[in-house]
């Protein structure tokens, strides 16, 4: 009904706001496994206190290597306080850029999770039906394989047992490949079926040189 749809819509909004309030450290599981998003290493920035404790040559080295300052530009700065302010400002800019990227990633992560939860909520009757069908097919498959294996064991057929084990292994590999191909459209994981990356030239398929 319309009232239930409105309630679900309001719940999704509350859920999305709750996700936005989650700190970024809570998303480390997604970042480590790279389920939906690519990982990006956070740059280690220096605070004002750390910069103040550095020596002049270390500050100049950091300006030239980390922030692209030329040797002449750094050499013209003689006052240590000015060097500290310059390096602190550059580190602050990097820190602000990292925070903006973190907020943007958090926004998209929360949005995608909310969409997934909404789709699951709307399609839950169909998903439950699919799960029931899958459960029935699994029970039928296991019962059939158990019957075939018991038949082979009763007849003392080692070749038949080995053949059934081989067929069962092939079925598992086929299931693993199918799940990996379907999930590869929405996520990435190291547990997917290993697929070779073979580069094929279009000219080779057309019979050209």
C-alpha cells in the first residue's frame, strides 16, 4: 500500500543518515576487501608541532620532495619560521584534500548501501522465493548424488565413485565460476574464480596479420 511505501521510504532516509554519521574507520572492512570501492591509501601529513620540531634541511627536503618546490625557491627562504609556515600550509592543503575525498567516499558508500537495502526490501518476496527454490534444488541434488554414491559403493565400483567425485568437483567449479561472473558486475574480491587475462587482437580474429 501507499502508507507502507512511505514508511519504507522514511526508514531508508533514516538509515542513510545513520550511515553518514558512521566514522570513516568503520568502513575499513570495505576498504581492505574492496567489495564495492577501490582502495586509496591515505597520505600521512605532518602537524604544526611536528614541523616545528624538524630541522631546517629536513623542512627544505620535504618542500622539494613532497610539494614540488624548486631548490632556488627554498633557498631564497632564510627564516626558519617562514619555512615552518610554508610547510605547514602545504601539509594543511593535503590534509583538507584528504578530508574532502573521505567525505565524498562516505557519501557514495552510504548511498550505495541504502540503495542495496531498499532493493532487498522491495524484492524480498521474490528473493525469499528464489532462496526456497535454491534450497529445494540443493536438497534434490544432494539426495541424487548420495543415492548414486551409495549405489556405486554397494557394487564396489571404485571407478564409479571416482567419477562421481570428479563430476561433483566440476559442478562446484561451475557454481564458483557462475557466482564470480554474476558478482563481478557489482563487486570485486580475491575469492572470485581465477580468470586468465588473455589479450586478443581483433585482427587475429578476422584472419589479418
